[in-house]
C-alpha cells in the first residue's frame, strides 16, 4: 500500500468538494487533525490514515459520473448525409436534435430549429451545410456537477474516450436520474 502524501489527501478532498469538517465527520476524527495532517504538521497513525482514506473512497463512490448516466447508443447522422435523413431520423427516434459524427468523432449537431427555416430544395443538401456547433465532450469520469453545468448551456453532452464517441447525455437523461 502506497501511503498518500498530505497534498494527495487535500487534493482528493477538494476534488470531492468536501470540507475538512465533512471529511473529519466521515472518518470519525477531528477537523483540526485533518488540517494538521493536510498541512504536514503531524504524521497520523496508520489506523487514522486508513479511516481517512476509506472515508475518501466512500465519498468517491457516492459521486455520479458520466458513465452512470450516458446512453451508449448514440443516434446520429454524418455530415455528408442529406438534410432529409436528419429530419427522418429525428421523427423516427422522436428526438429534437442529433449529433453529427464523422469517423466516431463529434463534428457538429443539427436540431429541428436548424431545419424549420429550410426550403424544399435544401432537403438534398448535405447536413454539414446546415449543422450547428458540436455538443461539448467530456470523459466517462466527468461528474454530475460538470455535466449539469454544461447542460445549462447545451442540449446534450457527448462522452468520448480516446477521441471516439462512446455515449451521450441529454437534459432528459439528467431529469430522469434526479426524479
């Protein structure tokens, strides 16, 4: 077992959004002891350090991550597909927007509002002529807070791994999870 440094403990605690008092309560130690350990003023007993690390691990398992929320099947279109294909797919799937993906990489998005103002001649034009910016991308370990913040500004969030699209999260997914 590699022992965490005081900096490691502080970083893990702050990454989880825990205060020293909250961590102390979870580990059943005092807040001043957490402060002294993080400050490097005291070397804790191994049993105390184990309680702190266990409390941090338990807090990490409570965190909801993108991989817990995402849909692995991403309904999408390609940039070279005709606009009519996007419209048909939105209608069939009952979605108001779709990701535009090329070779596994998100390159744009297209929504019903993008299509509403198009004339009949645009039906055969490629989607790339009418698509909007891509949805933002995050990794599978992005937290619920990070995803929620992005969904305040975008209609969906793409989940990527090594540059490849592996999932999608929409506002509806978030609402379903929180209800």
